[in-house]
């Protein structure tokens, strides 16, 4: 813990983590908030799945595009513009009575305008700490990120069930705007400039390490989203038990992130962490009682933050600095699609086969996220004892010979 406190005292680190978590917090809330909101309006989890699917398509397109735009236009203009469009879209979906096709269209726009906060902050981190601190910083960031992906749905569930589904969505919009303004006002955002990439868009995905991180990030967040939908369906709209169970899920992840944050990252690191998640989710499907789900999801949570930390470390060590924003854009896109698609598939399965089917879906995604890095371990870099800072960009210089 002492090393984490030392990191947080490093100039710029604590405020960067706080601002980016606040700005990204809505995306841990919105999938579940819209799932509950649209199911209540149309009495169909499948209808909610269609809207979330449209959002995921927009997010898939946005991630790498907006990340590359930051290299051309700068971080602040891109983040401010996308933040405004995204917030307006979310508010319209919450307040205006719309048909499913209209909700899908606006959902697509909100996904397309997702602010590229994650690529921005991952690009800034190597510039404010030394190489020795970078891996612990990624671990700390991954642990804190669980506030988004696990605690976010807890808050969305509590607000949606205790106040209203509209209030839950509007709260997410508030976090988006407040956190976005805080983030773009930070001096570190103004000081770090992303070099314009000389490669065509998408070329960075030809790096197996980036592709591996993108795919596994998708499966991990999809598993989280599916189990969250399943837990809500188990306890129903009138109970706060779902929020408590998901809160315990978040605690497990926080424990895992802080406990395993300094563990060496070898070729089996990602598969091992995903195995923990898979075992916990498989156990969760056995009995759908409050205490059993709490215990099983506590176990599953232990692997989540450490898995995220490995993903970030792999990307950082594998690409040039000018490609980091786009690389993290693809990884972030994978996670956002995972959140939407996990909720969507779980919603359809709940309609067809009941709540336990959503837990099966979650365990299936996690198992896939374990098998893929195990089979592709030759593309998983061995980062034990290595500097995981991005590869510096170099250019030829003119030398005058006299």
C-alpha cells in the first residue's frame, strides 16, 4: 500500500485518476440503467438489447476515430465536442418518449460521440511517472476502474429502483459533463500532445498484442455486464439486494487489484487472472441466493482488476507513443462494446430462459477470455523485469557535413 500512496502523491496522478474516473463513470451506469429503463417502458429485455446493441455499434466506430483525432486536433477540442453531443443524446433518450427505432438511432449517436477519455489518460500516464512506477500505476488505475464497471451499475440499480430509471440516466449525464469538464481543465491534458500517427487507421490492430488486449477486454467487460443484468433479474425491480451483491463484486475486484498489482506479468498472466473470474462466475450459477451469489462474485471479482492491469501493460509496452491513443481507443472500444453486448445478450437470454441464463452467458464470456490468451500466449509479451513505457517515436534528422 505504501507504493500506492507514493504514486498518489506524485504530481498530477491523483487528480488525473479522479477526473477520468468521474468522466467515464456514466459508461458503467448506462448499460444497466437503459436496460431497466427500456424494459419498464416496453416490458421487454429484448427491446432494451436492441437499443444497447445500437449504442455498441456507435462506440465501436468512435473509439479509434476519436483517438486519432486527438493527434490532429488536440485532446481538449475532441473531448469537449464529443462530451456535449453524448450528454445531449443521453438526456433526450431519458426524457423524450420515443419508439424503439428512434431510441436505437439516438443510442447510436450517443455511442458514436463517446468521449475518448481512456485513450487520453493512458497516453498521459507514461509522461508523468517514471518507467518503474508505470506498472503499479496501471494496477492502481485498474483497481480504481472497478468503480466504473462494477460500482457504476450498483449506483444505477439503486437510483433506478429507489427513485426512477430516468433519474439514473440523468445522473449518468451529470457525471459525464462534470467529469469531462474537470478532466479537460487539468494542466497535464494541456501539456501532453499526442504525435500525429503516420500509419493508416487500424494498422495498430495488426500488432497481436493490441488485438489480444482488445478481444480479452471485450470478453471481460461483457462477462461483468451479463452478470449484472442477471443479478438484477434474480432479485427483481423491487429489491435492493442486487445493489449489495454487485457492491461485493466490486470489493472483490478492489482487493484483487491492490493485492496482485505488483505481481510479475509473464506469458500466462492474463489467462490466469481470467481463470479466477471464470471460476467465480461458474460457481455463481449454482445457487441464486443472496449469500451464495455474494460469495461467488467476491471470488470472481478478485481477477478483474488484475486482468485490466495486464491489458494496459501489454499495450503500453508494445506500441509507439504516437500509436498509444489509437491502440487504447481500440481496447476501450472493445470494453464498451462488451458492456453493451453483454447486457444485450443477457437481456435476450433472461426473456427466453430466466435469470440463471444470464449468469451462464457471463461465465461463457469469461471462459472465452481465459482460453484466448492461453492459446495465444506466444503473442502475450513477457513483461517481467521490462520497461513497459511506450516505444519512443524516432525520426531521421538532417546532419550538415562541413
